[in-house]
């Protein structure tokens, strides 16, 4: 059963459920949208898929139909029994009651894979979940996530674009990202006040900055400092973080601003 608006509202009424604002819950309730997500994620019977924020199972059902091995993670204890009932009889889907922000990725995924993260991520935790997967779950080689449009644009932004920021650089350190579609508010229950974006993220074979140049922790610290005062020239925003003479060595003008640098240049400054 693919869940539409009527099905989602019926499940909520039958179980006395109300979407949690604190958890950023907006349940996708459109069969065409979940089919589109599965297609863009390139999921098939050979895939290993983890979904964070499974909700009432609209996307989970479609993922299970492909024959893929699916692990569906849901933090809301009120939704977990409903999710399990929706997925009853789907042997290739395992439901896990856990918090996507605190997951032990090694325990959850083990050494098998590669895995894909495919999810309608709660708006309020989308960015930290994406970054945690990139940093802590090397088994996950690709992601297809539905997020608030503004968040999606930041995840995929390139240097010089208005949405480009510290998050954009960190994603680029690990992966290639692109917005591959937009989704209107009408496909959700309840309707959010903004559009959503579909973002595809593919992990690089190796980080964009080699560990011999600078560690990720050092790159992250320099990037955070640089974007902490993004209107200032880097010689000011990075004072005390990068020595003045290092700009010339890195080939970066000290008068540049944070949004102008690509990930390789941040790595050169971090070195």
C-alpha cells in the first residue's frame, strides 16, 4: 500500500497521532513523490538503504517494494508501532527505534554495504544528520534527502553563490552534492510553509583535502572561523587562526572573503 493523503490522515486519526513540531514532523503523503525519490536514489533489489525519520512509512513502503535491504530509523516512540504495522509482511525492512542524531552508525550498518541514505529528513535536524553521516558513516556512499529548500541549496552551493557557507564547504570536503528537484508543500501532512528540495550527495573516493595536507578537524576549524564573520576579509576573520604569512603560501589573497574560496583553498589555508 502506497500512502496518500487519505491514508496518512486515517492512520493519524486511528492512533490519535499529531505531528510533533519539536521533531519537525511533516509526513510525505504523495505516491508520485516517493516513487520519484526512489528513482533518483537509484535503489534496486541489490541496494542497502537506511532511512532516517521514517514517520508513518510512506517512503519506507516504496523502498521496500524494490526488494532492497532497508533499515528504517524512527525516534518517535508513538510512531514506531504504527510504522511496524504499516510494514507488516515486508520481510526486507527492519524498523529501528533510535535517534538519527545519536545513532551508532557502525553498530547499525556493520561492515556490509555500500549503503545509501534515502530520507525525508526532519527540517530541524537535516543538516547535522547529513554532516554526521559524512563524518562518521563511511559505509554510506550516497544520499538522496528531501529537506527544506533553503537547506538543500546550502548543502549543494558552490563558491560565489549566495547560499554558499560553512556547511557547503564541509559537504564538498567529503562529497559531490546537487539539488536534483523541488517538492511543493502540498505533498505533506501537515503542509510546511516552504518548498522542499531533493538533494543527491555522492561521497568522493577520497576527501577533497588529503590528510597529509590538513586533517578534517583543522579544515573544519578554519572554515568555521572564516564564515563566523563572512562579511570581513579573511585576514581579519582568521586572525589568530591562520598566520598572516600563510596566505601567500596558500595562494589566497588576505583580502578575500569566505564565500569566494573553494574547498581546496580552505585546505591550503588549514595547512
